[in-house]
């Protein structure tokens, strides 16, 4: 059974930017809502997640990740 929902033009534009090529809006909303948590995740789902960031913002995030790696130590059994 399908349902019709109304969203503002602004929300629709935001959803359209988040939607992957060939992904339906049902699939998009399911992904965003975490409904499909049991399926295997693909690294390809991460493609483009930072496309809206400036180069400076990307570099800041990469630096933060690297700082976290330096602090991380594997568990000793």
C-alpha cells in the first residue's frame, strides 16, 4: 500500500539532493529513516556525502579523523 505525503518545495529540494541516481523517493526515505538497517551497507552510499563542503572543511574533517587514529590503540587481549 502506498501513501501520499506533502512536503514543502524546500524539503523536496533537499531530498532531491540526497537522492542517489536510480533511487526512488521511497528508497531514499527508507534509507534516511533507517528502515533498511538489516541489509548490507555499501561503501558507495558514502559517495558524495561531503560534496557540499568546502576544501577547508573537508581537510578539517580529515585532520580530525587522523587525530583520532593516532589516539586509538587496539585492545590487548
